[in-house]
C-alpha cells in the first residue's frame, strides 16, 4: 500500500482495526508511508484560528477544511509555553475550543442574523464529530504490543523550513471594567467582571521537514519496526522521488 500525508495516519488507524486472525502482515505485505503526520502538526490549529475575511465564506471554508485540519491536529508536544514546556491543553476536547475561543467558526458573534443561528449549531455539531474522529485517528498512531504489523517504510521530506511548534500562552481577559477587575454595583455591592481565558499564539517555531509536515512528526511513534528514508522533495511531491520509492518497494519485498 502507498499512502501520502493524511492517508498515512488513516491507513495506520485501519491496520489497527484489522482482524487479528489472520494477522495484519498476512493481509497486507507492506506499507509505504510518505509524509504522514504521526505526531500531529500545528497546521490544524492555525487553520482553524484563521477565519475567512467574509462571513459568507464561513460554511464553505469550514466544511472544506475541518476534516483535514483536525486530523493534522496538534498532539500534546507541539503546543508549548514561552519556557519550552508543553502547554497542557487537550485539543480533541470540544469544550476547550469553546472555552478558550480557539476557532472563530464556533463563535456566536459569527452569526450575523437569527436565521443563521441554526447554521452555527450545525457547524458546532459537525465540529464535535470531527474532533471525535480525530481523537480516534490520534490514538491509533501508537505502537501496540503483540500486534503483528506488516513491513513498513516511511519516506520523509527534509531540507525545508516547516512549522513544528506553536508558542502560546493562556491569557485572562475581562470586560469593560478591566481584566478580571471588580467593579461597584449601584447598590454598593461588588461584582466580579466576567473573565474569559483565551489562547494567544505568540510565535510559530520551525524545524526541518517537507514544508508542511516536520521530520519529527513524520517519524513514527516509538516501538514500530520501520525503515526511515529521507528525500529533499517537498510534501506534495514526495512520491515523485522515484529512487526512494523504488528503494522502499525493495525493502518491502526483500
């Protein structure tokens, strides 16, 4: 089987759902993974945080981009704070997307009329479904003990600056009275301002990769018996490197 990009992680998910008898390596001789984001990438989060310029494009762009962007989702390690520590934020939990205002597609403010409110609910429902599916894909990227895998080869792009880490911080924002500031009510009692916590992206760190998937993500999780090949071809032309493809095929059939 030849796979590319998101097809790689979906194929590994499928392999893990094959019947155990006969073993997977009896059903599939081998798999060549080209540019698979086995550890996720920052792409999904960055795409969802960047809205179109006009609300008329919300639905079309949202439904077109969400399935792929949420399967290119940040795993835990690609979201870090200013000190380089992993920022603990489960991006497969729908609550966090609402609570931290991660996507303008899910904001009530994006509804320009009452008639569009149902469309927002549809987007939210669809988003939750995609996150659930994305979590299943993510969980299938890990090696499983005693599972009999087919032969596997990865072809990973190198030599191109590629987004690898998102440096961000969680910031509390208050209303008109200031950031989390208490204000006086007319009867003299104090009332706390409503505080919203939002994720602020400070910068995006780049590393080696194919221009879309960093090398650190293309290499499969620990435990897999896999041969890694490298190419200087970019993400969209990885399988055009016929020398490496031929080498991968020979590894499968040797």
